[in-house]
């Protein structure tokens, strides 16, 4: 199964999502979106595919969101996309794309919706100790 994760290795949610994908026996294409951001059309398609608005895909915390005035509701989707492409840290993470669908994996277990349900063997516990899959690979959360 072809899986792509737009990953930030400094983000715990992104690390947990990547670990869940690998726990399913899938080695994804890992794109460090901070150094290799998606193009405008690709980003817009991921946002649409995840069922989000552009505004919902903008990351606020730890970014120049406020200093750029992005809270202004009058800003268009095109203006927000431009800001995200100019400052990739504004792209919320991690986005995951599979043949089953696209998700903004926040929380990380949201990725389970777009991975084969029968791919999981055994338990999975996030970095913070929260159990996500039981000993039979069944979803707990």
C-alpha cells in the first residue's frame, strides 16, 4: 500500500502517526514538509481530501500565525494557502495520504481510518503511554 506522510520529526503526534503506520507493516514515503513543502495544488487537494477547510488546516501554535494577521476572517483560502506555502510551519501536521483516503492525523489514531483494519497485530502504545491498540490489534480509542 502506498502511504505518504507529511512529517515533522519534532512533533510527537507526527512521530506517533509514523509509528502507527509502520506498526501496520507499511513503510511510508516520509516527506519532511518543513524542508520539502507540498505544492499549492497538492496542499489544497490534501486539505479537501481530509474534509477540512483551509482555515482548519492552518496551525496556530508555535507559528507566525498571529504576527501575520491570519486570524482575520476576511482572508481568502488563497491568501491562507500562500501563507502556508511561504511559512510551511503553518501547515498542520501530519497529513497522511493512502489509497483509502487522506487525514490530518490529529490525534495520531485518526490515521487508523485510512489504513487496512486487518494490518495490525498486537498492541500499540503512544510515546506518552496511551494505549491505542489492544493485544489483538483492535482499536481502543
